[in-house]
């Protein structure tokens, strides 16, 4: 609930309206706080405390509809325990929000047809900003039923996703029916150079996302049920310009094939790789090899392990020589082939 400044609004005569005035969440929350803070709340008690009658009447009806206040036939009030009523209302709101998001594509088709535009299923649409990218992504993922595939470059949008403090990375992604969605994501290991991203990936793994690393990756894409995708290039243009919402089946199929190819080449970021720092040289070398196979730079490995870059360079050279590898990536792949990681 939003906070209020604690001062009661001065009681005034209700304004004349030809239609009911819509209340803000802050106003509803203010009335709710006044109700739960009184042992025997009533309409009369709130009016006596100086709260406007129109605000009391409108807010109490809203709270009643949400199950946060019971208004009996005789007008008396009963307040359900907030620790039960609030989570129940929040869960119902989330369920209805998922259902609305799931119908967004179908409603847009009706919208387009009514305006003699192409049906959305047959068009690709330009997206111009990071905010539009986020909105388009939310639209198509809300309609997911089985699978979401992600290709994530080291871009501004990927940083936004991983570092947003309001993102609940541990939350399992579910479809409109409440069933878990299979989420697979490939990240460019260069993203690990940004502080906080590894911790976010750790949380996403806990939430059920399968995470792999490979690179370099030159664009980002979110593909839903092999039916729709959002492609963006904020690694090239940080404004988000040039992004596309794609529903062309051949285009989406091509993206799925790219994803499957990259997935086969990528290295899993397992729970061990995302766990606290290793305590032995062997476990440290295993993480180095795993990150090498994913294309990680020395600075990325340094940040992950909390050791000096010179130490990383020395260990990488030793591991390459031990495996007979000529390149860093080859060392990681050879280690995987031998079952060392």
C-alpha cells in the first residue's frame, strides 16, 4: 500500500459530479489504513475523524469489492485480517492480470481488423524505444503457454532486465492457467563484467530459468512458443531503435533455429558456477574452464572469482597448456568433452 503523509484531509461538502469520481490507490490506501487502525471502524467514525464523506463512501465500496472490508446489510463494517485478505486480493488481481495479458494479441487483431489494418499475426512491427521493447515483450510472454527462448546480448536492455530492483528473478514464470513455463536463456558472457548481473543470474536459475553462456552475441531476442518474437539491438543503439515485434512464421522459425544452434554451443551456468566463491584450486579451475567455454573475458573471470587478473591469466595459460588447447574457447570445450566441468 502506498504511504500517506498521515494528515487527515479536511472534511468538506461532497462535490457535485455527474459521474462517480475515480479514486487513486493512495486515497483508497489512506482510508484502508484508517479502518484497520481503529478497533471498531464505521462510516460515522471516519467522518468524525475528518475524512471527506465522498472519499469514505467511494473507498469503502472499493475495499468491499476487493474483499478487504465486509459491509453488512445493516451498514455495519467488519474488517478481515490483512495478513489473509491482502494476499488473497493480490493473488486474484495477478490472476486477472495474466488473463488480460493473454488476450492482448487477440484483442489487437480485432482492433486492427476494425481499422482495416493487417491482422497482427501476419505483420512485423517496428518498435522505437526501450519502453516499447519492454511493453512488447510483456505482451507476447503473457500469452506464452509452454516455452520462452531468450538470446541476450550484452546490451542496455539486458542490463535493465538484470539490474532492475523491482524484478523478482526467483519468481517462476507461469502461463495464464498458472502452469510453469519452460524458460531457456543464452547470455553473452560480457554481461558479467557489469556488477550485480551474476547475482541476478543466480536468482533466475533458482527461479527455474536455464542459463547458458556463449558469445559474442550481436542481438537480443525473446521467442514465445515459436509463434512470436521481439528482436532488439540496444547493444548497438542504446535507445532501442530498430527493434521489431515479429509474428511472421518463417522469421520466428529462423530465430528458433539460431537459438537451438547457440544453445548446443553454449556452456551451462550451473548452480555451482553461480554459487559462493570456490574454496579449492580445483573447483576454481573448473569455474574458469566453464566460463572460458562460454567466451568469458579475463576481467569477467576476475570479477566472478574475486582474484587478481594476473592470477587469472596465469591459471588460464596453465589450463590451456594442460589441455593442449590453442585458444581459450578450445580449452573450455575440451574440458567439457573430458568431463572436467
